[in-house]
């Protein structure tokens, strides 16, 4: 069968919407009629050649999505699909249909929209695992979330809030402050790296969640309480920075890195399941900034690059 897909022909070049041939499913395989797909920084990095630079070209892009398959009992089974479920290694999910291994799908619970489910594999799992597994946030913690208006940051704010922690959320844009506050933050600070400590005004976090890097990471170490935990899961501001080593060792700060790209696929699927259950139970909140047509995928990637997003961007893959 033919499927419409966003294809990468050359790194750094705009994606092209084209039709490609999808093989017929073999034993243990299914064709998912895709509905939505999340748009993530890692997808943009693949387009630029900063991730999976050696993968074959041309190829379909996209790390995660949601859709339906025919149920044996009739009707449609709603599923989440990760890249690891794809039969063709190195392919992606920004397409109207996907050929997948049946045992790699995650069911979407009742009450969770497919557009929200589509954003769980990267942003949801990263936020959930960073807050609950790496930082091990409890009600006694004081949590500083950097980059809190982004896809992961905004979800992390909601998770820490529902766990009962005191949450301060940072954004670099005053126009995003209301959005960030609405995710459950007790206070919002509008600050760049060089003004962060002043803007915290006496708030001493026991946990800092950092997707930014650059000068923000050094400022986070300075801000942390003794024996505090710093969870680093991105470097969207810059991939390098300077750390105040004296503060780091004198405070006995623990630095924890989350590397989703090297996590075993079964742990990611379990994380997706946990996130979807938490979303259905109201213990996690995700905000969809916009749902855009597949034909507008390049504009969506540009919005990520310019930080013009509050929450998550989702592609509409319906034919």
C-alpha cells in the first residue's frame, strides 16, 4: 500500500511530503492507521544531522505517534507507536500509515485523546522519569524547573506539583509566564542564566530539572541546596558551559543525566504506559500548543528552533 510521509532527503534541507510504498504485513505485524505524531527537538536534530547522521537517506522522520488498528472484537484499538516498533529499522512515524511489530504497541487508555497520547514517548517519558525516577521528588522537595514552557518542562512542572513539592518554574519569556503558572507552579521567574540567582530571591531548590545547559547549569549548581540533585536532560540553550566546581563538591551536589536515546526500548514502553495511566488519572498534565497538518511540518520544526512553542506541537497525520 502507499502511504503519505514526511521524508528527509538531505540533512539540513526541508522535509518533503511524498508517497512511499509500505510492505504488506507479515506474521506478527500490523499496519497502524496513524492519527497524530509528536514534534520533538530530537526530530529536528535528526533533520539537521546532529542525531543518526549515518542513517540511510532518504527516510521518513518522526519518533512517536498514535493511531488505530482493527480490533479482533470489532471496532478500533487505539495505540501509541514508538519508533522502535517499526518493522523497517531507521524509519520514522510522520506518515499516514506505519508497519509495526504487534507486540511493541502500547494501548491508549480511555479518556486520553490520541493527540495527547502522541506526545508521550519523548516529552512525557522524559518528564516522568526525570521527576519520579532520577530526582525521586517527594512532597518535602523544593523543585526548580528550567525551560518550563517547553514540552518536557511544562509536563515536569505538573508532575512535581501533583507529587506535592513546592515548584518554581523558569522561563525566558514574560509572555509565557501565565502559561507556565497554569501548569501548577507555585511561582514563576522570568530570567536568563545571568539573572536567575537574583530572580530566585531566596528560593533554595533541593532539585533542579535542566533542559537548557549553557550558563543555566552553572547557575543551577550555585542555587542548589546542600546535597541537592541536578537532573540534566537537554542542552537547548548550548551544549557547553562552565560549572562552579567548588560549589559542586562543597555542597555534595549529585548530577544525574537522562539519555533517552540509549534507554532500552522496553523501559521506554513501560514509561509510556506509566505516563498514559498518570494522564488518565489526572496525575500528569500535557498541553497541546497546536495541531498542524503534515504539510506544515517544516514550519513546525522552525517553531521549535525559535522557541515559539508553549507545551507540545503535534502533527495531524490523517489522510
